C-alpha cells in the first residue's frame, strides 16, 4: 500500500514507519504532555494528506490517518501480525467450501454523527470501491477474490452483483471466488471500511476532501484539515464503541519535509516522533529513543512504457535491463540512506512470507540476486537498446517527491545512470507528495522512484500491482505469461504450490522482463519520545495506530 496501503503506495522516498509499541528511556526530546488534564501527542509527517476517502486512498499518509478514524470488520492488535474483531463481533461462520463468510456485527457501533453502523454500510462501501465510476486505484485488492468483482470492475456487471449482502442490519454475508489465507488482514484495511451512504452522497465530490466533509466510526475524528494544509489533528471520538480504551484526547500533526528541522523540533520537545535518515542517524547513535525495524516494503524505479500515447525508450527491454544493471544498490544504502535499510536485488520483501510446510522464507524459495550491479553489462545492453531505437542518446525524466530524503535518492540515481550509461541524460522532477501520486496515476513520467509496502503479508500483494489492467500498473507493463501466473496463484489452494507459482511470476517480472528496478528494502529509522507508550507501529499494512497510545 496501498501497498502499498496500502498495500499501499509509500510516499516518503527514504524512510517509513515501523516497529511496534516502541519506547525508550532518554530524557531528551519529546513534546507529548498531559496539559490541563488532556493527553496530547505531537506527531510529525513527511508529506501532505492527499485524501480521507477510503475508496480513493492509495498511500501510507492517508491510510495512517484513516486507520485511526475508520474501522472495518477487523483491526490490528498491538502485537505484530495479530488481528482482532472490530465491527465484527467475532470470527465469521464459514461455509463448507470456504467461500461464504457470514459476519455478525456490533450493535453499539456508531458514526460520529450518531447514526448506527450497519451491514448496509459495508455493502455500499464495497460496491462503491469496485464501481469503475469511482476510479479507485486500489480496487485490484478485490481481483479474483470477492465474487463478481472482476466483471464489475471491467464494466460487464452492475456493482449490485458484488458478492456482499446485508442479511439484516447486523449480519453481513461475503462470497468469495476462491478460498484464500489472508482475509483478516484484508478486512482490517481501510479500503474495506464501511461508508455512510447518506452522508457520502450528500457531500458528493467533496466527500473526504476536508475534515468537515468526512464521517468517522473509528477511535478518532479528524479536525482542522482543509484539504491542503500542513497541520491537522486527531481528536478522540466520543461516539466510538470502545472509547473507554482510548487514552489520548488529541494527536497534533505537523508536516515537516526537512530532516534538520524535524531533528531540531524533536530535540526541543516540539514533536514526539521524528523519522530520520542519512547523517542524522549517526548524530543520535546510542540514543535510547532511536529505533529501527525492517519493513515489508521495497523501493524501486517504476518504468513507464508509454507516455502521451507514444512509446517511451523504456518500452525497449535492453534499455530497462541497462538501467537495472547500472545502479549500485550497496552504495545507495551505505552512502545515501545511511540507515539499516538493505539493498534489494529482488521485488518481494524478505522476512514477510514463509512456506507453511517447509518454514522457508519466500526469498529462500526464489533467491536474493535477481538483478546485479554490472556497469559493463549495463553499457552493452544500453548500446543494443539505442541501436534498436535508432538513436545515439536518450533523455528520461526521473520523478520523485520533494522531501530531503527523496531528493538525495534522486540525485544519487541521476548520477549512477548518467555515469554508467554514456548517452543517457536524466532530468529530475521533485514534486509534493499528492502531485507525485497524480502524475504517476496519469502516466506522466518516464522513471518514478516509488515505494510499495505490503498491505498484507503475501507476495501476491506485490506481484498483482503489475497485472495488466491494475490501476497501479501505470507504467503499462504487459505480459500474458505474468498475468496467467498471477491468476493461477489466486486459484491454487495448496500453499506451497501457490508460492512456487508466485516465485515464477517474480522471475518473469524482474529477471526476464526487467519491468521494475528494485533498489532497497526499507528499514524505518526514527526517534520516538520515551514519554510515549503503546503506539502501534507496523511493518505491514497501515502504519500507525493510536487507539492504545498514552503519555506517561
């Protein structure tokens, strides 16, 4: 995320949230306080908030706010990898064929306007999610899963034919195309949260564009967000069914894009959380408030085959292979990021998915060296590509975000590609986060520095974003072999065979077609005030939860 939050698309181009319930014992930094009897946490973010519409969110910033203001059938617990019923009262009744799930819903769940949360709210939200008119770029999460989703998204069936039904106000029935292992993770995602139909339709296109144009059923409500500002806050939701568990009265957000500024704010007690990278990590080495944790997210170069209706040089396989071989990933991690991130010569993260039978990690199954840094090979491939294009040189735009960390990565990549591929000119375009998402979705780029974080711990969450027709496949990669492998994996019921099929799909994408240039697997490096307790920070899915958080 959506990675992804989403599966999710990660908007911060060098650091991302991680860890779980971290705390430390230093006396320096931290601005959380219990002032006038109120528990207030001060949080920082590296990019603007793009949307509060659960159907349209595709990035980690939006999903991190939405997971605190909305609630679906399930919710993550503080313990990594575990989920608990939320709006659902317990685990569902499952049919003998494993395809029909019947959920009982809480009768005390309410929206922030006092309306009850009902099964019809889930039906409306999910139908809206797959409706082509909505334009949800994360709707691929429904592909080959919920009954009739494929046909609805293709415009072949009306949205009312989706396999979800309100038996009564507090009973929800979901019918799947195939039995699959990660349903709890899926139903904890903000994309599958309910929506109040009356409120959404009253707001129309304005829904989710400001805090006042959004309705909430989670632990907090959003306040003071005008849709473009760099500050907003989360306020405890008094209508939330489990409000007695929520300790914080308020979480104040501030967008800070400069690492030096966020360091100063943390050290002066103005913020409680500060993501850092580069030389700043070395400056605070040994501070017990410094935390790291590997993430199930891989940053990579997204390659666009077609722009403005015309083929780009990246439609040429030799040019793509040249770019993959021209990047020294070890140097990028060591000299630019300077965090605990690791070079990624693969696309699916390590330490995310294991074979249930053998205990082998997916990376053991498929290996860790799918691409390699080889300047000589890069130049050979580049010359072949230029010859096929009938050109002596080419120029490509490299798109990224306008944070300090992102700019450093973009400059490094520019240097690597121009140095190791004579005849290639790289023009950097740095834009605000929301603008960058729009440009990528519109195919308005050549190369884009993109991070994809797991929405759920399964390789298909990475592979499926390059399926033909997937909105996240904005670079227009096409491979019938690859598409067939993903579909085959979704229908395979044997877990080990399924991972083998997905391994073959990754080889097709990365080794054979060189359709993506993996760079590094991210590790979050951040400062967190020792006054803060029980913040849920996670390597997979929506990144941060404040439901259980408090201030000492």
